[in-house]
C-alpha cells in the first residue's frame, strides 16, 4: 500500500471513529446515574430470585 492509500485509509477510519463517538455521546445523555444499575451482585441476586424462586414474582 502506498502512502496515499494509507492516508486515505486512516482518514476513513478517523471519520468512522468520530461518527461512533457522536453516537455514543448521544446515547449516554439520557442515562442518568439513578437509571443505571449500581450493584452488580444485587442485580444478579434479584435476577436469580425471579428465575429460580416463584415467590419473588408475587
């Protein structure tokens, strides 16, 4: 690959990364800390309860 081709490839990759960054930034805005799951173990225990213990679903 010659230098011109390499530069064109790098420019297209940079453009793709910039587009992805914009999408990620847009997606992160509506997510507030209170909407995010804070405790992974607690979430896992809750999911296990619903999956394996019918009394949790009442």
